[in-house]
């Protein structure tokens, strides 16, 4: 999403996700906050963090060459990892069971309530995001900005406000993803964000970067490829296959499988 | 008091100075045109007015208020509707969305003005659900002017509205500009098409290499031998 609006690949996204997971862990274990409090509080805290990162690190570079912003993003990722290492230590932590886990079944198909919650909430959040970008005036402004950021202010659009808002939503949602992953795989560590960040990037590339539906489809394709490759090859080949797929797609369909080539204004 | 007062401004891009002390004034209700060859600094002048580029020296005031610390989105909200060179259409948005966006600058609901735009330009009404990138050049120019109508500023700043249009279309664009002016809007328009601009404006300035070299009523300027030679062929 941040890429869609700003043409900036936020390589720190995976680490924001990790920080989200740790924030939830902290809220739950030190304040014994229940799930219904942890989620909005984590979202708000990390959204604020995202806004601060944009203000301090990215905004000064907005008119600098793109590569400066990419290097900054990588540095922010490292910074977040190191901070977490210093504060929480390198050893993996047990993520608290915020939601009591039990089996539920739908006409014979069994699933855990946590899985249902995660999938349901993800679908709702993505649909909401898609609707927001498609229908609201702010969403329109985000799309306009991605097309032509020079003209947008001439229509009264405050670019800084829209960019801050985009970062808030993008990082807040990454934090929620961090909570979900903590619920599903309840052991978290400071490096959990790296592979996840890369996979999110691969999904986005597969689906056509900047498109929400495309990223979801890309995520599914990625998951299926991983499962199939794990079934036939030693599981350590999994990541190699995934990133090989990224290279192949970038070669043959640089706009993604479902993406329309970006015909950016000249 | 002038609606817009540009006083001795120096501006450009980074170390590159383009405008070397330009002054001009636009009174309420006027159509003022700025003529100049390619690269004279016409677009740069308009960008300075709508605050897209900083000033190295000089002042710009709008309704008597200094624009020194005003940012472009604030200038738009104060009533400066800048239709940029090349139109600045958002091609990834529909025609209707392009018009809706223009309500960011106005503090009121734009719905009545959007309907007015569809009345003025029926073809935009027919194409309202279409992506703006699919419009023809002329239709895009209508959309760009339409957006300024929705923004509802007091000063329309138009950068070469005739660019790339057929002679017939240029005529209708200028008659729309006159119409907008009759409805109370002040217009500052930059043009290469001197004949058209001079016959549809009250006063004119001539910009050469970042300096104003002539000014007067459009009639005087149209009769000036030197200008005739340079701009009227
Ligand atoms: N973004 C920019 N960065 C650097 N230089 C620029 C930029 N835009 C314009 N210039 C330079 O400023 C000078 C004046 O350009 P400007 O666009 O104001 O001319 P113009 O009078 O509008 O010309 P035209 O009739 O061709 O539109 C030119 O020499 C141009 O190369
Ligand atoms: Mg120009």
C-alpha cells in the first residue's frame, strides 16, 4: 500500500510487523491486557511509530533519488531489529495465547477458532482497505498522489497529511499481522520480520505491486508454491524456490501476474 | 488593491535562476495574459504564484496577504486554481473522481459545481465513469478546466490552455474562459497563441528570458510592431 501511493518499497515493513508482535506480547504479558484491548492499542502505537519514521526518515528524502529511500528503509529495519534485541533479548519469546484455542467444525471440516479468526479478520480488513481506497475522498487523494504528486496540491490536497495517513494505516496493519502470526505460531524472535517482509514483497510482486487484490492472490500463490515444493523437495529448498519465482516473474512480467503495466505520467 | 500582486520576484530551480525580478498585477474581474516564447519562464512564473517553487527574492500577495509562507495546497484553498501545463489529469482516476478531488480546495460541497461542469461540457458527463487517461487531449483540457471550476477559486491560473488543440477547439476553450470571467472569476493565462490570447484578454505582459519586456492593454500590445513581429507572425 505504501508502495502503491509513494512508489517507495518499504523494506522495513517486515520489522514493523515484528515490532507489532512484540508490542502485543508486552501489552499482554506486563499489563495482562485482553485481546480486545491489545489489538487496537498495538495498531495505534505502531501506526504512530510509522508516522514518526516517515516524518524523520523518509520525508527529508522525498525528492532525493529513490535509492536513498531504499537504503534508509533497510537501515530502519536493522535499527528496529537491534532495538528489539537490546530490549527483549535474542532468545525467542512465547507469544501469549490471547484467544483461547479450541477446535470448531463446519459440517465435518475442522479448524481451530484461531485460524478462523485470523482468516476472517484478514478478509474483513482487506475488504475494508480496498473499499476505503476505492470510495473515500482520502482514498482518491492517495491514488491521485501515486499518479502525479506535483499536481495534487494544486487541487488543495495536503500531500504530507495523505502520506502520513498512508504510513499510519500501512504500518498499523502490519502490526496486526504481527499479532495474528503470534497467535498462529506462538514463538516470536527479533528476526521473524525478515523472511516475512521478503515474502510480503514477493507476494506483492507476484500479484502486481500496489494492488491489494493482487497481493492477496500473490500470497496464495506463494503459499501453494511453498507447500508443493516442501512436499517434493527438502524443506530447506523452499525459500530458494520462492525467491527463484520472484526472479522469474520480474523477468517475464515485471508488472506482476495481475498488474497492469504502470503507465506513469511522463 | 490588486487581487494578485507579484513584486520583483526571483525564482527558479535549485541553483538555476529563471525569473530575474518579475512584477505583475492582476485586478479582480480581469483576464490578464502573459505571452512569451518557449523557455521564457511562463510556467515557472505560474508555479511561483501557486507556490510550487520557492522565491529567492521578491513577494507575492493574494488579496493583500503575503504568500511567502503559504504551501501549494493552502494557496489552492485560498482561491488560486492552477491548471498546470500538460493539464495534470489523474489518468488512473475516473472523470468523476478527478472532479470530486477538486473539492479538496473548496470548503463547500462541490456537487452543484460538478453538475455545472457536466452542463458546460456535456461530453464529460457522458464519460464520467471512464478513466481520465482514456480522454482525448481536448477532453482532458475540458476536465482540467472543469476541475478548476469545481475548486471554485477566485483566480484561475491557466498554463497554455490551447496547447495541442485544434484551432476550432482553441476557439471554444477561449470562449469558455471569457464565459468563466463573465461569471466573476479573475483569470491569469499564459499563452503562445498570442492572437487568441490578446483577443480574449484585457491586459497583457510579455516575458522574455525571465524578465517582463512589455506590458499594456491587450489592444496596445497587439498593435506593438515589435511584438507583432515576434509573436503574431
Ligand atoms: N523542473 C525544472 N527543473 C529545472 N529546470 C527547469 C524545470 N522546469 C523548467 N526548467 C527550465 O526553466 C526554463 C523556463 O521554463 P518554463 O517551463 O518556465 O518555460 P515556458 O515559458 O513555460 O516555456 P514553454 O512555452 O515551452 O512552456 C527553461 O529553460 C527550462 O529548461
Ligand atoms: Mg510552459
